[in-house]
C-alpha cells in the first residue's frame, strides 16, 4: 500500500526547461562570457543533473577554464534571472502532475518534492502554483551534498516521512532523476518534459506517453490504473 507520492525535479512539476536555458544565456551574457547554449546543447546538458555540474563539464570540454568562483557567479545569477522569468511567465503545473497531486490529496497520501534545484526556484514555483503548503517534505539543493543520480535526496525524503521505499512512488522527468529514485528502491513513473523526451526511460516502472493529450492526462482514473499496474508487476 502506497503512503506517499514524491514529485522529483521542478521539470516534472512545471515545464521550465526553456526558461532555465534562457536564464543561463542571459546570465552568461551579462557576465561578459561569450557563450550561448542552443537547444541541442542544452538538451545534451540535461543528461547531467545540477546546474553547476553542467557548467563545470562544458567548461572542461570546451577548454574555457571557468574558475569555481566564476561558475558559482554564473549559477547564482542564473537562479535570480530564472525566478524572475518564472514570475513573469507564470507557467502552469503540468497536467499529469496536477492529476497525481490531486489523487494524493484525495486519498490521504503524503506529498514530497525531491529536487536538486535551489530553494529559491522551488519557493517561486510553489508560490505561483498555490501549492506552498501541499508538501510534507521538500528536499532542495541546499539539503544535499550529492546531486542526482545519487539517491540521497530520496533517502532523506523517506526518512522525513518515516516510510519505507516500497511505500512511495516517484514521478520523474529525466533518466538521471529516475535512476536516483530507483537507487533508493522507489518505483518510478516517468513523465518526460519538452527537452527530455529523447532520454532513455527504460528504468522507470511506468512511462507516461508523450502522445497523450491533456484530457487523457487529467483523467481521474489514470492515476489509479497506473498505481495498480505498478503494484501488480
């Protein structure tokens, strides 16, 4: 019997991928760094979890030799810009995510949010979606010493909720994030975003097809059917 739904990654929660890419490009431009991440570059970078790690990896790969201080500066400015863009654009919660949150609340399941994104970004998203008080545990970058695919965030969430791994279901949007949940022993529903649809989702226990339209994604029977299928496998 499931006791909790753990929503992972802000991209699972709200589609912000292009806003994040725009924020990176604005931050680098403002800091005088001649570097622009196009869509294909950013999609490749999304296979790595954690903004600072993406900057470090690409800096090494392109021999840009960005110092840790410069990477910290870029990332901090990116976070500020991203929050501003999110407040301006006010993106809606993704259809299936809203459906599964509604299901959890209707069936007395605890809700958790497990992300390696900064608390500032998370607080902004929760504010614009009106879900500030919906989650019993929220794990953000500030709580972690290891980024996904480390299971650390999920292990913390399980401990905070005082439940076992088999009593939770995770909802994730990328391969590395799915791997983090499975390494914690948690079964996963994969729900790819606009820039993560091409990633491999073989490790999830159920995959939300990108061909489903909003009416199907918000069908109240969908969540119950998925949970039943996962439990029976």
